[in-house]
DNA sequence: CGCGACGTTGATTTGCCTCAACGATTGTGG
DNA sequence: CCACAATCGTTGAGGCAAATCAACGTCGCG
């Protein structure tokens, strides 16, 4: 298990449907460009709790979730987990700083469910930028959107109470709220599981 | 004052030296591409406290600071200011969501000092992407870096006390710490000015 | 000069954490 | 299939970080 499976053209394409649709949202590829893109991809399967990346390793791939759910988190000095991001189907993830600089990662990425991902190696991503410059555009738009989403989150953290952040999370990601264990949501919101429980208790009554 | 000054080639180029160096850090332009880029720029001067953008307006420009200092902030329901970003010389800023979607901005941008900026209109930025695709790469790298910087900030906010955040800010932006009034730094760190004052008092003694 | 912007300090309150104990559920090996 | 251990969520008592409110000193500047 956890083998890297290198794909070439004889592999059935449908595996990548979700990814190709994701890309098609922002750029249009010629058939040969699509083939080239697919030739750079690898599929990896993770069982629940398996690590895709551990702090200290160098992050080698940009990753797209085909099925399942990942989380990026960080351990502080007290060994408490702080969650940066959940990534379900149709989301991208990596430790971007580690990927770009090829230095040891500070983040962990692990699977909250059995998960299937498509990955592209750093060097292949650079090749992709050179040979299909449209991907510069694609990732420019991706990072723009990610930047905007993170700005919102910073505002939430700076300006709101735990209760307000929980309500906003619920509003924005109703599916995630049902799918994830409560203490994971707490680690994302930056509060303790106990406190989240109390918030929920209060909301249920009030 | 606050006039938009449209520049053409007869303008002296040195005004844009800082901006051209900023661009040259990531991409290399041909002379005619540089000329085209410059032809799309406008210079604007702001006196201290002048607004570059107010919430409710549509953000029309991506902005590069040539001299001075801007801040992006947001007003919460209690009309408290929360600062998203300071932008001194050599930094880019805008309300990106408003710029991209052409919807009313939620952020304010104003000048903390007399400030000179170079701006590029949204439509001209799109033209630039089409005619000089290298700029897709440039802004892809820009937003990547901005994304990474913001991730760090989220971790800081979620996992650290006010004192730790202040010390980290001091470490990371020693020049800003001397340049900005204390209550602006407090609004950036997400604490009250009073509390920052107490932190500093304690640090001075301890 | 006098006013507004800025910073300091103290008293009190509140949001959230820590620690601890306790059900409920899940899952796993024997 | 049961037994036992994890895992997960709840609840309560006490404590600390940071907000709030208020008063006061100091500038710089119109």
C-alpha cells in the first residue's frame, strides 16, 4: 500500500476526471496538452491516519484530492495541533514553502479518511509551467483565490470570538461540519475541544 | 491633489525603477515589453490619511508602493479597525476580491504617511496577462509568496499569545516597528493598544 | 495656547484554557 | 462475539490572558 503508481497513457483517464474539470474551470487545454499533463501525474492512496507529509521531510509534490479528506497541521512548542487547512475532493494542498524552497517542511499532512490523491512532482510542475504556460495562469488564479480565502480567515481570527468563528465555519462549510470530528474543527478554529463543546451546548439551548 | 496622472513614454522612467526591479526579480522582460508595461501604469500621490480605497467602492487597481506607507484594514461590527497588511515601498496591495469580482470592497486602504504609488487598472492587467504572458508567472509567484506569508500569520494568531506575536512581529519587521505608531501595530496583531503598552512595559523591565 | 492624537497605568470583567472526571461510541484482538 | 481499550464528546471548578473602562501625562501641531 502507499505505492506510487506511475501512470502513462494506457491508464484509464476517468480517474482524473475531477482534476481535469478543476483545471478546465480556469484554462482550456489542447488534447496533447492534457495528455502531457496526465503523464506527469501520480496516484497515491492513503488509509485513514496515514501521512502524506511529515514535518522535517522535504515536500516533493503538489497534491490534488480525488476522494477522501486530508488535513494540514502544525505542532506548536507544547505539541498542540493547529490545523491550517482541510482538503476534501477537488482541493489542492501541499506545504508550499517546503515545496518551493526544497527545505524541511514545518507542516504535517495526514488523512482523516481513506483518501486518493493525484500528485505532481516539483520538477515536473516546473516543466509543466515551461511547456504549457497556461498552467502559470491556472496556478496564478488558484493562489489568488487561496490568498483571498486566507485573508478572510485572518480577519475571523483577529476580530471574532470563538463562538462567532464557529458559526462562520458552520455557515461556510456545512458539509465539513457534518463530516469532521468536533475536535478537529476546534483545532482549526483555534479553540479547545472542551470550549467548542460548551459553545455548542449553549447554542443548542439558546 | 490625488489626481490620476496618465503616463506615456515621454515621462522619465526612473520613477518606476523600484517597480521594474521588483518585476525583474522573477521575470526578464524585453525592452518593448517593459515599455508596454510602463504605458499601462499610472502614478498617484496620497497625503497622509488620504484613502486609496474605501469599503463600498469597487477596487479598480492593483497598486505598487513606490514611497511611503499604506495600510489595508477592515471595520468590524463594533467599528473596530483590524489591519490586514501594511505596505511600504516595494510592496503590492489591493482589495483583491473586489478587484477580481468588481464587487464593492470590504477593505479600506489609506496612507499612514505621504505616499506615492504606481497603479495598473484591472482591464489593463488582463491585457498585460494576454500580451506579456510572463506576467502570469510573475503574479503566480507573487501570490504564492503572499499565500505562504499569510499561512505563517494564521499560525501565529491561532497558536501564540499577544506577547509572542508582538515579539515575532518585531523580529520580522524591525523597520516597521520603528516606523509605525504603536496602536497600528496593536490593530495588526489583534490586541488592544492598552494591552500592547503593558506588554512593552513588562518587556522593558524583565 | 489649546486641542487632538498617542501612549501609559490601574481596577474590574470576560473569554477561554487547564485539569479532571465521567458517559458514549467505536473498533479490535482474543 | 465479547471484552477491553481507544477515541470522542460533555460537564464542572478554578485560573490566566486579554478586553473594557476610566483617568491621566505628553507631545506635536493648527
